[in-house]
């Protein structure tokens, strides 16, 4: 975990470097190849990390949350401003827009359970409407993706998966798969009463819910206060609706 803290900081610093060097072909000052530029940058970054005033080694082991890691990033970038004065020109503003917040454990479990409830809902609604032929209502490309993943799960020894489509098969579906199934023009009439009745409202809230799950699954922070508000509002919105899911 300590290595992960350091890796996330270094990747953030290199992100700024890549942005800066991506303008190399337009800026006369950059004469080297990208490989040479990044190798030189890595060398200078290593020297900066060893500076006594940076306190990198002692700080990074305590950088267990996004705000602490952000402070380490700022410290490194400021030190690199001498050799690279165009590195992250909007550092304070850009990083300042990040809330520094990571989803809480409670939000992780709530969103995970909400995703499960969506799978339950899709299966129940389609099964009630179509009977044993429910799987035919899943869009064709989505069906193929699910089937490929089910084959892979079986190949890895997972037991209990039925040979014909079942609720367990939907565990191989992504949120995008569920969205495409629910919002399909032919399927929407079956789901609309469970999803507020407005397809436009459903699509907006589901988009924000998908962002929340993406942030959680990839260990990211909320990109802005507005994004955080919208993501959590979407979670609460669907939690209220799911009470009436079949």
C-alpha cells in the first residue's frame, strides 16, 4: 500500500510532464525525442525527491488519502518549476478543483448493492414479461459479451452457473450493459414505471451513478464538488426507487 501511495503521486507528476512535452513539436525549445525528454525528466524528478526540504521519503508513507497525496504532488511540481517553468502552469487552480475526497466505505457498499439491485430488477422484469425467453430481450451485442464472460467464468472453475441464461449470468453484465438493456426502445416501456417514468431523467441519473461506480472501482477521487454532489444524489435517487423494484 505504501508503494501505491508513491506510484499515484509519481503518475500524477508524469501526467503534467506528458502534457508539457506533448507540445514539443510546436515549441522550438524541445529538441529531443519524447523518450529523451521523459528520461531527463525522470532524472530531475529523482533528484527533487531526495531534496531535504521536500521530505518525500518521510511524507509519502503517511499519504493515505487524496488530500495528502495532492500536497506531495504540489511540492514536487514546485521544485521542478526551475528546470521546467511550463510544467503544470495552472497547478494551484487545477488541483484545487479536485475535492480531494474519495468515496467512503459506506458509499462503496451502498453503490455495490445498488448495482446488484439493478441486475435483480432487469432479470425480474424481463422474466415476468417474457418468461423463459427473457434473455432474448437483452441487446444482441450485450448478450454476446455476457456469454463470453460466462464461458470464461466456467473455464476458471466457477460452479453453480446454469447452462441456460439465469440471474447468475447477469453478474457478468456491466453497468453499461444494464443501461443499454433498460433504455432500449423496445424495453423501456417495461421498466419506465420503476425508473420514474422519464427516460431522460433516468439516463441523466444513471450516467452520474456510473461515474460514481467508476470512481470507486478505479480508486479515484471525485473530480469536483459538483461531480460529488451529483454522484451521491444519483445514488440516493435510485435507492429511493429500488424500494419498488420487483
